């Protein structure tokens, strides 16, 4: 029903994340930044080859099927410096990127989009790049402070700017199947849990530009999925403003005949959402996940709770430069 085909394997290279972790042990299907350096032949330890961590997320995702590969860029992190530095130091091949998906309209996921388009097109012969977005992403957003004032967020690149930089913008609320069935991008995520309330304090400027309205639901957020043969669905949830249990509930309903295998991304259980950590952990138990690759905005309290609940056999935190293979 979804049109998503089974892949032989999927590789995910974390280009941008909140943390760097070169030394912690990892499962056999996860390569650390330092292990990648060793594999590439680096023999001298120096800061000049290291990535940097920054508040945001970006993943380079490659699906392999039948001797062919298809590559997609999922978000870019908040700004040019970290994205370009990490791409270069990881030797990530952006020339293979055939599509870009922006998970939701927040600066920490879209700040390097125009640079990313430039870098991709400088390596692919100048071809334009399909860019998948939701129309609600492009408004002016902010967060209401305790004194009632609104702190305005930097806007994501506009459709006009994206087009000028070589993006073929597909702005829709409907789900999409990308790159010959290699990837699935969801539509809007149904909110079914009583405790996952979105982003407290999030507001949006009205169309007339005069007032701020509540935007806590962040309806433009979508999840991305791939299907790995013999394993199941790998779900990419960049921030989980909808709530990761809502995200996975929607994914399970979308693929009722295929098990959910892994979830990867930010779970947004920090700040005001720390109070729903217990309910979220309990809710995650019902999906039988083999891997929870949590990072970005998850927060250390939630990470601790997940480690206590699921152990090292399931929880594998993300970090800059890590490569996951499923």
C-alpha cells in the first residue's frame, strides 16, 4: 500500500548531531568517527581531522538494493560551518544525493540547506535536486518566554531561495514515495497519545503578520522510513515534536504487515518534555524495537531512562560521524 520496497541494507552517516563520542564501544553494525578515520588510513591523532558537534541533526542515508544504491539527505543541522566541516572530514560523498527531505520547519534542521544544495550540485554536474517539504514549514515561528515575550526563530530557507539554489521543491501534506520505492516520507502525524503534547510555548505568526498563534502541534513534522529485508522498517524521526510514540504508532499503521525494526533521531524529551519521559519509555516497549538510536534533542535524562529500560542491546546513542548499518 505504501509503495516502499525492501532493501538489502541501509547505511546512515550522521553528519550533524549534538554530541561527539569517539571512544564509547558500539555494536558491530555501528562505526564510530575514530573507527572511520582508522579505516581511511589516518595514522596521526590530531584535531585537524575531527568533526564538531552542534545543536541539530543531519543524516546521509543510502539504501542498497539489487546492486544499486540511492542516497537521500535528511536535514542539514543549524548552520554552514558544522555541516561543511563534518562533510569534508567524514569524506561524505554528497554527489550521490538524489533528494533532500526537511523533517520540519525549524532552524536547527534547515540552517545549512542552501550550502548543502550548492555542495551537492557542485558534485553532481549541476543537476537540480528534488526537495520535499510541508507547506506549513515556511512561516515565521517563535517560542513564548516566561515573561510573555516571543523569541523569534530564524526562518527556514524559502521556496524561492531553495529554487534559486537548485532545489525542485515539492511542498505537500501528502505522503511521498521517493527514489523508486527506496524511501517513504509520511504525511501529517496523527496525535493519539494523551501525554505527547508537542512543543510547549511554540507560536507562529499569523498570515497578516500581526499576532502570534499557538503552534505547539507542529503539524508540518514528518517521519522518513526505509524497509530492510529480513529486519523491517527503520523510522527516522528528526525531533519527535509529535511524540515518538505517536510517530511509531503512525508508522506501524502505515506498514501493518512489516515489523518496526529501529527508530533513529531526536526524541525531544528534554526541557518541558522531561515530565513525560516515564510514559514515553513505557509506550516504546510496545513496539518491540531492535534498535533505538536516540540523539539530538533527546536529553541526558531521557537517555538515562532509556538505557535503564532497554539496555545496551537496544539503545545505541547517535553521535557525529557514526555510521549505522542495518
